[in-house]
C-alpha cells in the first residue's frame, strides 16, 4: 500500500484526479482527519476540505495515476 500527500485547490483539479483514479483497477482512498473517501467518487472528494493537504492511499501501480499524484503533490 502506497501513500502520498496531495493538494487539490480547484474543482478542475478534483475532476482530473477523480477521472484518472477511475481508470485504475485498484482501490484508492483519500483521507483527511478521520474521514475516508473513495477517490473514484467526485462527490466524495468534493465533500472534503480542499484547503487542506489530503492523504492518498492506493494499492496498485498505474503511470497515469502516478503522474497526477506528482502534479498535485503537497510535499
């Protein structure tokens, strides 16, 4: 299980992130405090506080998804 920190500041960022996550064949979760959201759910991700750094946990390997994580990396 891999873990990365990201920051999504605009709705278009969320849309791009969720679309890319939806193309992956493995589970991807987004965490903030004690809230866990499926990264493939646009409404779920939009319900998070986008002013904060989010933690993404995923259990697979996809180059497109890795590129999105790099693009929105918070570290």
